[in-house]
C-alpha cells in the first residue's frame, strides 16, 4: 500500500467516524433515556435516605486529592442541589433548555460526587463523564421542546457526536474486561467463588450458585462478555443477539449484587449501537412522518472540538494504565485503582485502629464512630489514601483537644478475596506528618 | 465458529479447571437450618431465661419491700447477679424485637448518673421510659442502689427503711426490666422467630447480616471498649477510669466479662444453653473453606476465644483493683480481644459474603 493510499484510507475513516452527517435519532434516544434514568436514580437516592446518611450525618468527609476545598453541604444546600437535579433531569429528557440543563446537571452531579470520596462508584464516574460530553452534543435538535423552533431542528448530526458516546461505552466494557484478565479472577474464580454461594437462597438459580463450576463459568463468561460485547454490538449480524445477552448479563448482576441503577444505565445507553433506521422506526410510532434523511453539508467540527476530543480520548485510554507507575499489587495498594472501570473485581474487608500519641508519649485509641459513619469506616479501612486523610484529620482534631504535636499511628488489617487478614499499614509510621500526593505510598506494607 | 461450539468449549474448559482442585466443588450449607438453630435453640431460650430471671428479680424486690432485712437483701442481690449474668447472653443479639425495645440501652447503660438517681428518688416524680433517664435505670442503677449508696449493708438497709421513695424506685426499675424482657420474649416466641428464619439472604437486613453485625458491634463497642478498654484508660490517655466499669459498685465486673465472652462464643458456634452445639457460624466458615494463612479460620477463632478466657483467668483480683494494680494483665485481655475482632470483622465477614455495614448502599 502506498503512502497516498494509506492517507486516503485514513481520511476516509476520519470522515466516516467524525464528519459524516448521520441521523440524530440514536442521540435523541440516548438523551431521553439518560434524563429518565438519572431522574429515577436521583429520586431513589433521596428515597433511600442516602442524602442524610452519606452527606449530612457524617462529621467528617473524605475528599479526592486536589478537591479538599469542596465544602460539606448544609441541609438547605444539599436538598436544593437534589431538587435542581430532579428539575434538570426532567428538562434533559424533555429537551427543554437542554444546554443549560445538562451544564447544570454536570456541575450539580459532580458536586455530589466530590462531597465524599468514599461514595465513589465507577457508575457515578461514568455519569459524570457522559454528562460532561453531552454538554457539547446537539441532542436537543429533535424530539425536544427546544426543537420547536425550526432554526433548532435538525435530522442530521456529525458522526462524532454519536461515536464519542459509543467510544465511552466501549472503554467501560473493554477496560472492565481487561481488568478481569488476571490469575485470581480466571483461575481461582475469586471473588465470585465467595459472592455467588451467598445467594443460594434465590429461587431458580440459587442451587446452581453454590457450585464452584458456576463461579468459574461466570468469571470466564463475564470477562469474555466485557471484552467482546462492543464488537458484537457494532457488527450488524450479531447485534440483536448481543443486545439480548447484554440485557441478561446486566439483569443477572442486578439480581445477584447490590449495584443499584448501573445495570439499567448500561442497558439503556447501549441502545445507541442500534441502527439509525431502528431508532427512526421507533420515533415514527409517535410522529408518523419522520422525514427522510436529506444530505446536508457535512458538519465539520471546529479545531477546538477536535482538540478537545483528542484530549478526551487519549485521557480515557491512558488514565486507567497509570497503575503501572506504582510498585506493588494493585488490588492490595489500590494506587491507581479508581477511575479505571475496575468493576466488582475483588472482595475486600478491613479493620483500622488509630492510636494518637501526645507530646509526652501517652497514648489513646480513637473511637472511629465519633467521626465516621459505619459506611465511611468500612471504606476507609481498606484504602490507603483515606487512611492517611483520616489520620491528618485526627491530628487536627486532637490538636484542638489540647494535644501537643500529636502523632497518629494506624494498625490496619485487610483481607483480599477472603484469603486471610494481613497487616496493611506500617503501624510504626507517624501518619500525622505525611501528606497525600501522587507518589507511591511507602507506609503501605507489601502484600504477602 | 458458531455460538454452540463456543459455549461447549467454554463449558469443557471450565469443568477441567474446576476439577483440578482438591477442595469440594460445592458449598454445601443449609442457611435456613442455621437460622432455625439460632432462632429456636440459641436465641429464644436466652430471652426466655432473661424473662424468667427478670421476673424473679422483680419478685425478690417485692419480697424485699415487704420485709427490709439483711436476709432479703442477700436474696435480692443474688437475683440481681443472676439477672446480670443472663443479660450477657442477650446483649449480642440486639436486633428485631430487642432493637425495637432498645433492650440494651434499658438493661445495661453504664456508668449511671448517681445524682440523677438520687434526684429521681427525692422528687418521686419521673418517667423511666424517657430518653434522658437512660443512665438512671436498668441493671447499673440496681447495682448502685443495692451496693453503692452507702458504705455498709446496714446503712444501705437503713436507706431503704427510711425512704419509701427509694424502695419504690427499686421496684420501678425491676418492673421495667421484667416488662421489657417479657415483651421481647413474647415477640420472639410468637412471630419474630419465623421472620428471622425466613430472611435467609445475605443482603443488608437479612438475618445473617443482622446476627453478624450485632455480634461484632457488641463485641467491639460493649465488650472490648465498654467492659475493658474505657475503664483501662484506652480512650483517656492511659488514665484509668475505674468508675466506668460495668457493675462497678458490686465489683462483679470480671465475672460478667467472662460470662459475656463465653456466651458470645456459644452464640458464634450455635451452642444452646444446655451446651448442645448445633449449626453455627463456625460450621458455615468450614463449609466455605474459610482459612487464614493456611489454617482453618474456625480453629483460629476458637483458639482466640480460649486465649481471651486464659487472659481473663490470669487476673486474680476483681477488675476494679486489677486496673489500678495490674494494668498490664488487663491490657493483655484487650489485645487478645482486638485480634478476635480482626477475625470477626475482616475474615469472617469477607468469607461469608455478608455486608458488614449498618448502612445500606450500592457497591460496584
């Protein structure tokens, strides 16, 4: 192949993936489904009492590195945020004041995520990213109240506006699959060997779940599914079967594990892989005359959009691999673990005891329940950055109580995949003088 | 390659891997039978006994009221101590009816507020069910009235003889204990046993999760901290707080700690009051092959219980004195308990796939 041919091929692919005008309807489906699911998700969160439990009751909140300045909300603030979230979700699905609504949603939702880092879920990270991307997509040009004015109406959008969402979904599944390609998951069937038998009481499949074979089958099938589902959804001949498998897979995880709305978000999001025609057919049920596509002038993205897209794509591809820069076992240290689509990968439990020593060498053991909710304590005791953050907080707290130069020591035991509790943190290191940063955490003991 | 052949190859492969192991291929454990044993053989008899002892205690208080003398005081004290011992068996199962009745708060909140008790008696006007009375009621308040108001038995008897309000307060305390324990027993006996057996999942709110969470909570907060750590000074820069001991006035703390650890072990192992070892958490751990560094977790846990009892047996005075004169011995108890908490909250919980949290939340 000559250089010219190669250039031509690249140009062709670029045009096809980025500039080509395509039907807006898959994007419209995505917008409406996103709005409705976020609405249900927000209401469910409120109904379950999690606003109070996770945001209002704890005396101390864990933060993400770089976001220590995020203020903890007063009841007035957090309830207002949730009311606004509900309003924006409705507006997004209706396509009313879409741009303003999705921008507001992105900031409000991100704020709720930044209040307390122990509430981190990959699913919430996914929603943050998708809502950010949606800010830049013309998802309100059809089947939207905004599209009532003819100037805002359009049947066509540039291909990148749909492909960027497909790309994001592909990253979620494929990286989740890559993360499963490790010895413990594939050849020990852990943690599924622990999790599945605990569901033996369920009707129909309960009995099957108590077999080790089932755990192996689920482990392998889960990895294969994650790695291949996007390709099978893209390829027209396998698409329908793949989507059926996807529904079964997600409903199964929803049935077996406490993972909330995530399965439904994925089931709805992946509808975007269906053809323009299927989407149009669906909308013609409501509005008989979905007009035929007319080729308009292709919508070339601006330089800014192209740059932003490239940065976004590179970030999504590279960031999950940052764990390679850290020494030690990733599942043990969790350095570079978050924001990488590592979903339901390990069973971990810990117990952390903090000792504060005053200037005269006198010691006191901290009652964690004074400062942390049971949920926070559980999350803290297996994650080193939270342990450090809490130790720093204890230093300030005890200083206020009159301790001079308090030293803070943590004795922490953690078990990974039920293999036995082991000491996690060097109990002889004074954590009060350490600050969190991106450098490897030397106070973590190596996994034995 | 079509789907069918793919699935077939996969199935074959998986079978090969899983047959390669020496461990059994199936977790064979009947969780409903476990809950059944817990409800009917372990927990219900504990509440039945608590109700019986509380009733006997109230009767002894009535008997004391009728004839205030040393002999009846001794009888009353004997029933008080018997009730306090039996209470240790109920402290770790504070869910369901007991949770609704806040049985643990009512029975055993200490240290008591002496002034509050004396004010109550002096005013003769109080509502013992009110939240602010929580440190003026229950077994700790009886401990104070029966042992702590004066220096010797004669003066204690005089107090009751001279103050009818004091004897009334005593009766109000014992009657409250009788009523609360009867109510909890009645609920377990009628409907809650079945509710407990039927909630046989592992999610938040399932009986297994309630049992393990409350057992852990009781051991960590009420046994390790309450009975040992706080009096020893673990929360006060090493300065002992002897007056925060359980049964501080009767100086019976050590007996109660031993009893509570013993009953906790029996709870963990599904052992009835008669000593019949039924299906318990230890059997469940064995069924899922739970281990730590190559040793069976159930063995490690039972060894740790034995180590705690040994360290308690090494204390040869009451705890009031041992904390002052022999703190290192009490510290040894604390450290032995600490290790058991790690086995419970980390190893046991992880192996049984139970959500150790008193709070519901999504995972991912």
